């Protein structure tokens, strides 16, 4: 299977990269070439050196390089740049005359001059049909109006960021990545819109550069509010320095100290080792039982006076109270039984003799 030589080409500074068939041209990064695109012929710059791929891996609708740019091609590109500035000024004048709510950003001439593209920004939908008629009559060519966003505007216009360097989107950033406030929170930045927003009014693209690094380094640090036990005593973690890998500890009396994570782990290991030894020693003493004291005069072991535990003392007092109550109740019952018992009096014997029964006969 025959392989294809693919070369990566960009048409603007920090613009998107497209793949083309190199047609066995000897190319190197930085060379200017003329390629065939869907919009027509264009002048591009080689970004990466050619590489071989199979036809199955080739992108759909793959275009080819026509030739390496000559001097006349470069002169035509420079003349198109001058014509772009003139077209931009004329279009701005027409927009101002018609009081249209739109802002022109940039004008682009195609390489062969067959079309002019006007890039603009607007808050809503704009009816520019009359404007297109005026531009077509003046330039005698096809006109295209393309609305873009604020990020694309900053990319095309360029400028300096709050860091003092050229904007990332106009210098090297070829594609925009999603940026959220969560990234600023993870890096401990102040959530001030003026400090975390770029020239376009959106969040800074550079917030996404170190986000993954912060997430990885945060895993090695304990969370804020965690209680730890070190050799000097108990403490609480109140803040973290992720890049320096340090934490700030606060003791119960209010003292604060900053400690590196390695030093903190050593302190935690020492405290854990000490508590383990103490628990092992306590378990060994419990297993052996209390130490026996010996009376030297008789060489007999003296039973240690083990203090009563609170539960044993309560149980002993309860048993004593029950015993006294039982004795009292026993005495009362015996007295009651005695009172209930009645002594039987003996019957008195009468001296009278019983009369014999009378005989009626």
C-alpha cells in the first residue's frame, strides 16, 4: 500500500493547522507554499515537516500543495495586505454613515482577490444587506460578512495582557480551551474579575495551563481544618501553600507555625510511633497484672490495695444498703408475726358436777 506524505500548514499567526498532501515536495518548517482550499487558492506557512501515513489515516477531502511560493506570490500577498487596510477604512465609514450597531475588526483578501471577508462583532443580529451592496459596487468583487466572538476579536487584533506579554491567543495559542472559575479557586487566586479576566473580557486562558499541576500537588497535602497530633502537641491545619508544599499549623493556645510536608510527615510518624509504644506497654502491663510487693521481714507478698473503681464502689454501697434494708424488714416482719399470734387461754374447769339425766319412768 502506497503511503502519503502529509504536511501541516497554517494560514495565520497562531491560526489553526490543516493537513495537506505535500506531493513529494522537499519542505521544511517556515516555507511558504500555495495550496488549494475550499475557498480557493491561499498562501500558507509550513508548520511541521512532512510525515508518512497510510491512506486510511488521511483526513477526508484532503487537498494538495500546488507549488512553493515564488517572489511574485509574496509581492501579491503584501499588496493584498495594503488593500485590506483600505477596505477596512471604507467599510467603517459606511457603517458610521448608516448608524449600524456593529464593530469591524479585520478585513481579509483572498490570495487571488476573488473575495473580501469582513470580520465584525455585534451584540445581536445585524441587517447588513444595504452595506453589502455598497461594498460590492465599490470593490467590484464578492463580499462576505462574518460575525465573530470577543475571543476571536482579541486573537485577530492582538495586544498585551496583564502579565506584560503578548496575548497568548495571538502569539501561540491555536485553539481556545474551556476555562472556569473552578480553575482560579484551585490555584488560590483572588476572584476579582479585573484580575482574572483578559482583554476580551473572558477568563484568562492561562488559568488552564497549571490547573492539572495544582491538582496533582494538592493530593500530597492534608486538607484545611484537619486535626493532627505531632510531637509538640495537637494542632490544626489552617492554610496550605501548594507550590511550596507547606502547611500552616495552629495550636490550641493560638500559636502558628509553617511546616514543610516532609517535616510534617516525620512529626506524624514520630507521634504515631510513640503512641504505638505506649499502647503496647499498657497492654503488656495489663497482661502481666499489678506488681506484687514483698514484705522483707516475712518474705511474703503483700497484696496491693487496689482502689475501687467507680462502678464497684457504687455496687458495694448498693449491696450494703440492700442488706441493711433486709435486716430492718426482717425485724419488722417478726414483730408483726408475734403480735398476730394469740396465746390461747386454757379453759377454766368448773367444780360443778353435771346432773345425771332424769328418769321419767
